[in-house]
């Protein structure tokens, strides 16, 4: 998924990303790409606010039915433009898809515990509880016994199926706008970000909120670049610090992506933490290098080295 690119290319790329997961969003994205009036309106937004997920969620927040035709989206974007614009400017895409844990837990299993988890771009912190879920990597195996919900992913390659849940001794994170799991408005917005046809994902989100509410995570408010090193030091006495993120760094502008990469490689080189990244194919070019990443897949990496291609919402993992 592209950000900070030509608007038409960005929306066409998003249509490819959504294909098979949301026919509605695929149609909406292709419709936007062909609509000069809507493209012109989107062009008046700051680059980070033009992203399809955010624009579509804001339109739905203000009455666009979904799933529905592109005309339904267009009507809300143009007829309720001030309200949609206000929501786009005030809100952010913080999908916090807990299903991605099915692609992250095999990587966590490669790290000696106990673990101290630090999530950057943590949103409501739902992905800080990998020890509270069961897993199925079909057809290769699974992990049971947490007493929590089941997360599953289609697995290919020699995936290292863990034989035990991660031992999480400490968990925390940072976000520009942390979402409180006990705030009804914040959780309503989080649910609004779930794609229209994905009822199972919506139910999974509700279950994840229930899990997090039992022990609400502490998420520091601020810029991840300013707080990661301090969080690593705070986490270190409790276990191996692991900085993790999924579909987050795409929202940084290019110079900040480079700064983040340098920061993380420096911390890893100093032995201060491990680093799990799960981002789109063009987000961290020094991680992905010249890889031919399948369309619609994220690159999951450990300490800057790719180990798998993963579905963006955790539906599948192809171990390299």
C-alpha cells in the first residue's frame, strides 16, 4: 500500500491491496482514481490525510453506507465535505488489527524470553497481548492453551511453529494519539475502521478490546522517534526488549522513515533490543532491498532481515 505518492496511483494501489478482502473498498478506490473532482478535493488535504483507509472511514462516519456503490461514497464526500474534512483532520487510521499477531508470534518465538514488548504506533495497544490468544497456522500446526480467542493464518514455507506462548513480562508502547480501550467513542471509531464486509474481523476486534480491558495497556503519547530509546531502557529490566510495529511506518514521511531505520539498527547493533517490523513492500527499502515482494503482502522482518511475507491483516504468512 502506497502513501505520499501520486494520488491516482495511491488509490489504484489500494484497490489492489483491497481486492479479495473488500469488494466495496476496491470499487471505491478505483472510482476515486477515475474521478477528477474527488481527486482534486483530496489534493487539498495534507499528504498523510489523503490515505484511502482514513477518507473512507470518515465518509462512513458521516453516513456513507458500506458496502455500497461508489456513488454512495461520492455523494457523502462532496455533499458533506466540511464534516468529512473535519473528521479526516481530527482522526487517524489506527486499525490495530490483532489478527496480525498470527504473523508476529512465530517471529517472537525466535527470541529468548521473557519478553518486554514495545509497540510503536500502538493505537489502543491490542497487539501487546500475544500471550492471550491461541493460534492456528494451517496446515502446519497450532498453539493452544491461552484460554483466549483463536487467531488463524494460512501458512506456507518452513514456518517455525512455536511450542509455547510468548512469556511477556512487560508491555507498553507509544502513539501520537493513543486510544483508550474503555472510551466508547474511541472504540466506535476503531470499529468503524474495519472494512465493510469483514464481519469476522469486526467480531475479532470486539474480542480483542475485551482482552485488553482486563489489563489496559499504558501507551505513552508522543512521537515514536522521541520515545523508542527511552522505552527500550524502561523495558530492559523486565526481559528482552522487543520493538515491534505493523502497518505504522508507512505513515511517516520519507526522511522520518530513514531516521527510524537508523535508530532501530543502532539499538539492535548495541544489543539493546530486538526489532520486529511488519510493513508494506516499499516502506523500509533498506529492509526489503531488491526483494520481489508479492502484491498485497507485507514484509515481516527480524532485526532488519526479512523472514516472511505476510497478509496485511494477518490472514496468511509465507515463511522465506
